[in-house]
C-alpha cells in the first residue's frame, strides 16, 4: 500500500507551488484566495518509497463553511491520510496556525511547512522554527520559500521521518474548566459507540458537537444518534449557564489562546507598527476615489496587451499555418499521388482550414492568460474585488463574486468552478450565470476576424465594445434578478482575505499560461478536429438532388448548407440570415472558436480555387522566411509593448504622443485575406447592402458573445448547479442573444 | 489623500469602554472584539479568519460606505462588507492612549 500524504493550508499560502515543486506536476497557482477547488494528486519518491501526495483545497478552518472546506475536512476525517503537510504562511503565522491546531485535534500527524519565509523576513519577522517544533511536541517544522523551491529536501526528509515513525503524542489546544469537563464526558460517550468510533476521532467529534457544526449534526441525525445529540445540547446549555458564553466561542477562544502562546514564544517582531508596504499600496489602490480609475486603467492595459501586443504573432502564425503549412501539405499530397483526391480535400480544406483557423489565435490567448496570471499572482485581483464590491452590489452580489467573473474573461469553464469559493448557494448560481456573459478567450477570435474584415484598423473598437456589451448584459441581468427572482434577499456577507502583494514568479505565470492554452490545444485537437471532419463531410455530400456528387458539390448545395439554411430565417431580422452564418453558429455550440474554423472551411474551401497563385519558393526559402517572420514578429511585439505607454497617455484629451514604428511600415489599409473578403461578401448579401453588411456583422458578433457558452461550459454548469438552472440559463442566453442581435440590426438600420 | 497611518502593535491595558459595532471604529484606531451577532455560520467564519472575541483588530480603511479593511492577528488583512462589520461588537481603544 502506498503512503498517502495530504497537503493542507489556508488559501493562498503557496500550497500549489510546493505541490508542484514536490511532484513536478503542472497545477495552477495564484495569489487570490481560493484557487484549488478540487483536490489534485501527484506522486513523490522519497528514498525508495512512493508516496501519494494529495493537494487539498485551501481552507481557513475545518468548519464546513464553503464547498472547498468541506472537501478538505471530509478528506482528512474519512480518508485518514498518514500525515498532513500543513503549509503555513510565515508572514501571517498566528492566523494560519488556527487550521493546524484543528488538524492536530483530528489526531493526524502533522508536518508544518513555514512557507513564504522571504516575505516574513522582508518585514523583519523572525521565526524560531526549532523552538516552534519543540513547543509543538517535536513535530517537524520545515522552512521553505515555495517560490524558489528552497527547503524541499528537508521537507522530503520530514515526510520520510513521519511516515516511518509516526509521533505518539500530538500537541493540542487544552480545553479547561467546564468546557474541558463536558468535552471529555461527551468524548467518553462517543468512545462507547463502535459505529461512530469507526468514522470519527471521539474527541474531535465531541468538539464539533459542542461547536454545533451543521454538517456533523445533520450526519448524526441521519444516523439516528438522537441520544448523543441530546447529550451535546444539554452540555452546551450547562456550559452557557456556567460561563455566560456559548461553547463555540469558548472553543475558538481557547484554541486561539493555545496558538497565541505558541506564537509569542517563537515570533519576534522588530517594529511597533503593524503597517507593511502592502498596506501603503492599498491606501492608493483601494482608495475611495482613485480605486476605480486605477482598476479601469489596469483593465485597459490588459486589453492593450492582449489585442495589440499579440497582433504581430497572430499575423505570423496565420501566414505560417494557412500559407506555408497549407502549401506544404498540398505539395506533399501531390508528390505522393494523392493530389486532387477527396483525401487531399479533407486534409487541406477540412482539417488544416478548420483546426488551423483556430490555432491562429494561440498567441492572443497566451497574452491574455499572461495578463490575467500576472494580475492574480501579484495580489491585485483581490483588490479589484474590493474596489468592485460597490458595483457588484447593484447585482445583489458582493466583491468576491467578481473573481469568477474576471476568470470568465479567460474561459467560462474555470469561472463556473471558481464560484465554489463563494459560500452562498444563491451567490454561486447567480455568479455562474453572469460569468457566461463575460467574453471568454474563445469568442475573441470571432471579433478579431470580423473586426479586421469590416472595420480594418478600427477593429479594436469592435472588440472592446463586445467586452462592454457583455458586462452591460451581465449587469442588467443581475439587476433584473435582484428585483425579481431574488427580491427581498440580502446579499451574502462579504469577507475576503487580502493577500500581501508579491512579485509574480515567471515560472508560475508561464505554468498558468501553458496550462490554459493546453486546454485550448486539446480542444483544437479533439473537438475542433472532429467538428472540422464532420463539417467537411457534410459539405462534401450534396444536399439537393442533381446538385453534384461526393466531393464535387458547390458549397451552397451541400448537405450542411441545406440543413443550416432551414434555421437561417430565424436570423433574418438580425441581418445575418445566411446559411453560412447559421451553420457556424450551430457548430459554435461545440466551442465558440469553431465559428471561425467553420467559416474558414466554408469560405476558404470554397474560394481556394480562386486563390492567387503564389510564386513557387523552394522549401529552404520558405523555412527561412518563416524564421525571419518570427523574428520580425518578436521585434514588433516589443514595439507594441512600448507603444502601450504613448497610447495610454494619448487617452488624455489634447495629448498626442507619437508611437514607435521600428520598421517604418505604414499601417496596412486594406489587406483582406480570403476569409475576410468572403465574409464581407456573405454579410452584404444577407443584409442587403454594404453599410448594412457591417451592421449585420456587429449583430452577429453580439449574438456570438451572448448565446449559450460552449458545450463544455454547459456541462460544467450542469455539474455545479443542476439541470433546471442550466436549462434556464441556456434558454435565457439564447433569447437574450437573439433579442440583442435583432435590436442592434433594426435600431442601427434607422441610423444608416 | 489622508495622512499616513501609524498604528502601534501593542496596547497597554485592556479597554473597558462601551460596546459599539466595528463600523463605528475610525481608520487608524484599534479595537478589541467582544461579541459577534448573527447566525452561527457567519460568526464561525469571522472566528476562523481571526476575529474571535478577545482578538485585537486595527482598522486600516473605513470610508463610511463600502467595505472596510482591518488587520487581524497582526499580519492578516481582511476586507469586510459593512453588513458584516455591523455585527462585530468591539470596544475601541483610542490611539493616543496606546503609545508604547
């Protein structure tokens, strides 16, 4: 049997970093409370023993308050790990030891890891680790700087020591007086009950009963332990009579006294003032007046970073995949004698056009995720939640709900899971609901393509306004629900820890970027690949009689066109009632980035014959060009990064700073790729005129923004919130998307 | 911008003033938690986060609307909504009295 060790600790103490360093597994780390929402497992080799390491969600205590804490508690209580590695923030020792004290009450051996000792010593805090270990009955105390993988070897040794020789006696908070006596009596009564002893440690259960722990009381009620529950209630009453305080408060008080005494003997503080650098930054960042502008500036920078800085790489990948690779594949197929066969068509027009059309956006996503990761790891995200608390109240939510919403800008799926950090069921459902309106990374490619096609250099405006529309619809939905479904309900209480500011570590940022982009790449290689293949088949099969034969049918006569055409009248009032638009929306339910893939397949596949014939270049020349192009893109990225400064300052009225232009390239005015040209044609046809075509494109983008998030997000919501809520959500998003798109087109028409 | 805060860590004697909600404690002032009103779960959560009766809190931000920021157990920082701070009853310790 392998030894199982659990990793527990408060949210945001660097548990995941230590887990990663120990197991080498990839896992997400962030600097806002509540990252690990499910337990993660990894393997670790110490000497010749293989150890199973389980990373539990962050918990402030073992009271069952949020879902994460329930997961953590149930794991330690029922799975009984050999030992718990308790990761403790050395810069916030006293509060962090509260959880450790509770784990010790479970009679589970503990190894204390003093993490973030660098932050502590920067503040001048001196912790005597040896003394802490002595005072805690000799349990191992290891100092690490999770950030730099220091102290991992001693930690492995400590794990080895504890698994080989489990300590016999564990230090615990001493409960004295009436409380102690009642607790002992209750524990004795529990000890006589073999069923309970099999599941719980008697003294711990006695503590929980006196604390009136909801989950435990419910579980015992279900087991019919009425006698014990009555005894506990009687004990509570006697304690309250004798001390004029309730048992729960007394327990916490004595636990904190135990910790307070410990900390007093091991912690040395240099300064008489409690203020830290983080507090000084917070004075400005959470300021009543400056807080909101600073937040908006941050969001603007993120946006600039994502759209402009990534653009050169986007162009490069586009050229490489849809030009170079496409050409190579064609040449290769011809060389082996498969040119002009259905297989060649499937590979180039189906798979490369479909999957490639989506892969092009990897640079955009990388930059978006990098920006989000830096904000999270630095600690700013928690402050943003603080500043946004006032705004969130309009929707009947509080600041903490803002965190899942901003995760939604990356991807709706983790946003839905991130709602687990919220304590209140109503808050969770509502936040999950609204998170779908936050424009996720997969929708971005759609705006990018349409923006470039219809608005050229002003495409940024389309993209930015889509984000704003999403936020506005979320606000309006929350506001409406507050006065209808949730009428008269108070928003849940707002309590959130503000972690100290930290410099994000590049490796952690990279890990997050990579992990999220990996999810995207997996989707590209599975869902999108499958959709592309099926789509190609449906486009190769004739949908009308006498329209042609397999792989020799005009796109508008294909099975896919006929099926999509049946749906398209619904979208006529919104100006995009073409089969191409409807078809891509249908496939877009699989994943929204598929919309672009589908359009590439429809339009590029269709137009490929008419594509300009490029002069043949040798293989070597093409590779050279690709490498050169990559270098150029890197330089342009630096240029755009520098340009954020003048662009931001230029927001001030009357200021016009010049922007950098390394290669002296004039902004390309019109450079429509095949896809863009075909898009313009299609939308102009369905809307009626050139001006209306652009309007219909906006309406289409609004629909893409608002309608049902992808299949995966719907599955996540079903898992978290149940069938009814998910169905309501799907219906609502479809209705809102359709109404909004029709409004945009019909109202816009009046002005054109 | 307000003048910079200077909150001493130590307080000399146990305060014995009237009970008042944490909301009423001004920025820069220290208080001792006496009692937490409200349902068990809310109270338990505040205790878990370090606001147990008997604990010292320092108010770092209180703008008379919107959430407050308080320091707990010396090194922890909590953001608390006003519906939360109304429930935490404390005895305030004026800053002048606590010079070490």
